[in-house]
């Protein structure tokens, strides 16, 4: 009878420990990655600018896809006025 009681107590302790472990991980888990898309014009050294769809994971560029027909040629003395030039802000 004593052995049965001890085994039941040990089993309950193990089960409770496992539950606490999984509940704690579920409550304190964080977002591992966040994938987002945005559009941005990218200009080369001759001020030819092409709009792109930028796919980002957190702050890393996964893919750049050009948007057909979304191009412009700026003048030779044009300077890009944008403050934020990051592709994945």
C-alpha cells in the first residue's frame, strides 16, 4: 500500500513538472520571425529608379521583385531626398 502511494506521488510530481514546463514555454514564447512586404524605389548610380516589392523577414531582405513599368529616369544632378534608405525598416 505504501509503495502504491509513493508511486502515485512520484507520477503526479512528474506530470506536474511536465505541465509547468510546457505552460511556461507557451506563456513566455516570443515571435520567432515576422515576414512583411513593402514597396520601395531603388535608384542606381545614373539615377534610374525602379520600384520593387521588398519581402523582409524581421530586418533581413528575403526577396526583391521589380514592379513592371514602375520606372523613372531622374536628371543627372538629382539627389535622393529620402531619409530612410533601408529596405527592411
